[in-house]
């Protein structure tokens, strides 16, 4: 028996394997391979695939599973935290894009209804591609990842009213008002059902299923919940993708979400590849080649305009400049829901066939560029923030001034805490209890206002920016603790701290042991991996349960810590400051003499007069494995000496610059 669809799938997968393999060797994203495969084997390429419509149906499953997994990795509580970005940021991004695109097209002689419809098309971004790339790069949980997700959720919601309004704009209106009211009622019912299922039904159901220990039943139940909720939202007039996202949120409220995610991932990867291939099939290569310069010009215009508009939408919500730029660069493309909307526009004569080809060419080209833009977004953001153009656009300077006030020049011998999550807040409480002077840097403006009202010495700002650290007198600080979960942001903070001072003790929290080497290489004195410390807590509790003596447990913990952390120690560490429990106003620091000549190298202590010139006391010198503790005035400073000096951080840093 001959199955044409099976033949098409074989061709589709075969080409994809070959092209994705080549791109992987070139270290390029696999999404590009799927898009290129679709373009080559599609109806406008070699025409090797006949069942295009069936492939599109299969590709819809990919989008459903993609949004389902993303929903499972979030939670209703986390989603509630980004509601401002969903509704305010999303509304501004869509609204401004529609207005500007419509006004521009109208000035070129188009009718008002056609112009507004084109604005609808270009206001939508690619949920599937953006979230796939961000998820592959582990950036969904970052600030710009959450912002991108929030705005994409709003776009997925707003596309339905756009479809309902399209017949009115074409003059072929029906009872659209009644349809909108009906849609709102259905949406409220869907949201209500989602909350009830997430809180009361699904966790109990998943528990019952898990007790059977049947992997097959667990898989079937998970997929059934996904498609059932997606079908429900589709029947309510909303998109299948939004329904799948809600289904993921429902399962995320149970303790079985991680297992559900792990069993869905292989299916998601397969079906999303069909989606990207089906998108590539839409590109008319002949039209693209004949109009390549016009298409590329339009892509550049779309990139610039949409990025600026998204940046404004996120900037209004008072996010830091780097987050604004990264979010803007993530959402510059035109997305897949615009393809669905364009079919409605063609049906009601709001989009000509020629204009539709321009639209498809621009959209697919922008999708092809998306992985590259997201990969290099951080470099682009760092470059832009160093330019003069960026300073007047930094709207967060006003927030920093409002929340932080003037710089406190009295801050010295203090602790700087970067991030006020669980780790940061607990450390602040410990510092308060021990009468250690401290200050907190936090990027959440709401948290800053709330905690400042509670008397916490906290300021708003990005610790990766040098002016924030200078505001906190980091060069006079005793220690800096980086207590944030974003590894990229942590690296940026370490680099900025070390660019200002080498003397401050820098302790960093990270999630995984594998990140220790890189963070230490950047300049961290100590790195505490949550992964390792969690394992210590697990075995210590188990040993307690087996009634192993506490002294033996503590001794074993110290041995394990010593053995494991020793593996990650650098041979040449940053100068480390010794601390006393009494918190004195001085430090004892060891610094290596790297210079081979010039003051004070080669001169005696008496000649240099360290106390008056540098404000430090030399208390010992280590030279060629010999410790000189009885320091005489005629003792000379030589290259490669290890000098133990006593003083405050500011004077120690001054001395370090003279000899290092």
C-alpha cells in the first residue's frame, strides 16, 4: 500500500538531517536548517513534497508541544509576576507598531483599512522561533526572556480580536460586537477552568496516575491534558498555542511537571521541526530573487522600527537598558500567527497577492535572521550602551536617582550584596544581626521601594554598570557577594568589580559546579555552587537519619568540601583578605610584587616610608619559600615577593597598583 504522506515525511526528514548536520558542523542553529530545508523541497523550490497541507497540520502539533513545555517550565505565580509586561508592554508594542506601520503604508497611497491590516501583520512576532532559541540558550528565565514571553502571550491573545475586526474593516461586517462579547465570556470561562484544574484537579489526577508506576499511562495522560485544553481554547475562539500554554501552566502546579517535561521533549523536538520546515515552504524563491533588494530594505526597516517600539514598550516598565535592548532584539521579526491572519486578509480583499508575497518574503527572511540576532544580542547591547547615543536614552537614570539619592561617601569597610532574593535577603539579615555595615543592589524597582520603606539599605541599579558600583564605594568595600541566578549577569558583575578594584573579597553564588572555573577565572575569590551544597545537605540529613554521630558527619562534610573545592582552586588566586570575627577597621592582605623596577621595587622600607606614602604597614614578606616576619627598616622590596600589608581597602588598592 502506497502512502504519499509517508514518502513526503521521508523526503522532509532526509533533507533536514543532511542540512542540519552541515549547519551543526558550522556551529549554526538547527532552526536555520529546517527553514532552509523547507525552502528547498517546498512548492517554490524543487517541489519534492506534495502533501503540503498535511505537513502544516503536523507542524501545528509542534507549536502546541512547544508552548506546552514552556507553560510547564513556568507557574501561575511566575506568570502573575509578569502581568504588567503582558498587558502594558504587550499593548504598547502591538499598538505602536500598528499605528506606525499603518500610517507609513497609508502615506504611500493605500486605503485606511488596508493600511491598518498591514499594521496588524507587522505587529506580531514569532512565538515559536523566539521561544525555541531562548529555550535552547537557557534564557527563558532571564529578565529579557520573561519580557519576550510576556509580549508574545499578549500577541497570541490579540490576534483573535484582529481576525474578528478584519470583516468590519473590509465592509463585510456581521454581528462582530456579539462575537467579541461572546469571546470575552468564553475567555473568562477558560481562565476560570484553568485555575480550578491547576489548583484542585490535575495535581490529584497526576498523583493517582504516578502511583500506577506506568510510564505509558503517564505519557498518555500528559498529552491528553495538553490537547484537551488546547481544543477547549480553540473552541472558545482562542489560539491552539495559547491553549497549550495554559495546559502547561496547569501541569506546572503539580510536583510531576519535571517528569512530564522530560517525556514530552523528544516529541516536541520532532514536531517543531515540521513547523519550521513548513514555514520555509512558504517562501517563493523566484519572487525573492527578483525583488531581493526591496525585500532586504524592508527587513532592515522592520528590524529597526520594531526593535525601537519594543524597546519603548519595555523601557516604560522601568527595566534596565540592557534588558530593554535584549528584549527589543528578540522580537524584531514577523511571526507565524501573521501568516494565519494574512489568509483572512486575502479572503476579505485587504491584502493583494503581490503584497502578500512581499510580506511572506520579509517575514521568513526576518525569521531566518532571528537566531543570529539573539545569539549576538548581548554583544550588540554592550556595544550600544558604550556609545554616546545610549546615555540620553537611559530612562532608568531617573529611577536610580529617585530611588538611590546621592552617593554615600561615608560607605567604607562594608559589604555589598548584589541581588535581594532568598540568598541576598538572608545574608542581609545576617549582616544586620552581626552589625556589619552593608548595602544591597537590586534591579526590581518594586522590591527596592518596599524594602527601603522597611529600613533596608538598598538601591536600584544594575551592578554590572561601573557607575552603580562607584556609587557604593566598591573600592572601599570589605566584600562583595553576587547572589543572583543569571550566570551571564554574574559574569558581567565580576568583570566590572575587578575592573574597578582587585582588593575587595568577591564571593559568588552559582547554580552548577561546572561554572566555577569560568567565574574564578574572571576574578571571583570564592564560588559557592548550589548544586554541590544541596548534595552536602542531602547526605548529611541521611547520615543523621541513620544515627551517625554529629561530629563524624561534620568531619566528613569538611573533608568532602575540602576535596571538591580544592579541584577548582586556581594556582594564582586574587589577593585574599583575612577577616577577624571582631570586624576591625583594617585588613591584612597578601599582594605579589609583579614589577621588576620602579618605586618602591628595589628600595628599602625606610627609603619608601610605606606608612606615609601608601597608608599601609608591611607586617611580613614571603620570599623564595622563606617567611620574613621580623621586618627591619633596611629590608628591600624585590620582584616576586609576597608582601603582607595591613590597612584599609582604599590604601591597599593604592599600594597594589604601585607594585602589581
